[in-house]
C-alpha cells in the first residue's frame, strides 16, 4: 500500500550524490563528516558505510573504528562488486550469515540489489537471492531489526527523482541471511505507511517509533506517544515528534536521540522509553569536560552505536547549523556513558588517542 508525498531535501541528496571527505593526520586515516550513512557493530569494530557530504562521486566509503584507530577499507575490499555504488538511505546494514560476520546492505537508491560484505575477507558480493523480491526501483529510510539470522524490514519510501514525489509503504519484508531467501510478511495490525522512523527489538517485540507517516491520506509526523508494537499509547513525559533520529536499546530502555521536526530541532534531544512500563522519561546528562555546556547536540541522519552501556554518536547533520539550503555536517563525535549519565564531545582524531580523557568503547 503506497502513498505519495514531496521530499525536496532527499531529492537534492540523491541528485547531488556523494564525495566523502578523507583526512590523513600523521599518516593515519581520519574520516570526514557525512550524513545518511550506516553503522554496524561486529565484535570490537564499528563498520561505517556510505553517506553523503553533498559532493560528487558514485561509490560508497567503507571503514571501521576499533577503539584505537580508524581503518580505511576502500582500497582493501575485493570481489565482484568491490566498487559498491552509493549507499544512501539504505536502512539495512545488518549482521547475518551462519557466523554472523557478514554485513548486508538492503534498500537505498538501488533496492533491487542486495550487497554483502564479508568482514573476515573484506570481500563484497551480490549474492543470488531466492523468493518473492519486491518490485521497487528504490526504497529509502526503512527500519530494520535482526534476530536469529533474519532481518525484519518495515516501511520506507520510493522516490521519483524526476518529480520529487515519494510513495510511502507499510510493507513488511523478511530476509533470511543464512538461506538468502526473501519474502513479504503480513500486514495484520501493521502501522500506517511511514519512513525515517526507527525499529528496536526488545524482549521479542519490535517497537516502531517516530518518523513521517500517512494516515487516511494525511501526512504528519508520528506522535512519540504512538509507539507501535501492535498499537499502544506510551504515557509519561512524552518527547516531541521527530524523524531521522536514532534508537538504541540500553538494558530495558530504548534511547531516542536527535532527529528533526519540520526542519527544526525537537524540543528534547534525548529521551528514554521504558519497555516494561511503556513510559517515557527525559534523562539528565552531565558534561564533565564542559560543565558549563549542558545543552546536548541536535543531529539528524546520524548513527548511534551502543557498546556495552556507552553510545557513540557519529556524523549526521547539525540541525542548529543551516548551511547550503539544508543543515551543516556535524564534525564532532559524542559519547553517552549510561553508567553515570555523562556525555562527552570528542573528535575523530581524539578517538584514536589512548591518552585522551574520554570513556573507552572497547576494553
């Protein structure tokens, strides 16, 4: 089931495509800022793929962070699809395979092709997929979760780059990463068509939060009190609506960070949903390095990766910094330490310095 809306910002991104900034400091690779990328944690490495800095090229950037260094894989990847096309708005960079050492790329501007990166060999291929593959030219900003070798995908939008019209869907897809099989799931009790939302798996339940949706032909931002498992209202100190945010599961709470609402920053940068009580709360974080800077950053199209109880927020657009008709790229990194509710501003270079006074993600 599809509905159509205009999305000028995404059209601009798709037409411009990307050239990712790279800096070499003292012989070390340091990645440049970007937006709309993905981040996937495997073992003690966070793999970053794709994104845009609004310049020109047609291939995706691939690198990882292991707690002590940034490692560039652009000249190391091999395979039939080593020059993987631009990955932008693809929402499935999920682990999979028998040993859970593969990263699968589904969706984005080339929805008809699934790519996989073998993190043991750095080989990229397009495996042969069986089953009923959806007939879509592109499908952007879906949500995904991974469990037991299966990737569950929901929603997304198909954009016509000539007209700027985006068709939203509430289709449910299931991809078996072990048997490489694709099928459509049922739509019973499915949320309305939406995209730029998040999906989080907690205790066997998938929670769909936020995003832009269409209900009875009306385009709107989804209320953060409308948390979709089947259909449940979440009381409490409900945060403001948003799209393009991130979601991370911290013990039994879903941490929502960033996003934008009508191109503006949401009132609360961060919020926590208790999956046991379905109540929202707004946590208070201190900045021990900058105690006089209590305000959290406002980002959109970033990634948030949880390692133990520390969350690394990387890249994205700074919604408080208008540049070139949209938003300036975020050049900082942020670590949220849920052990003591502290947050730290840092840089890509400082993250490689073992003597820096910031929490270590990998120990």
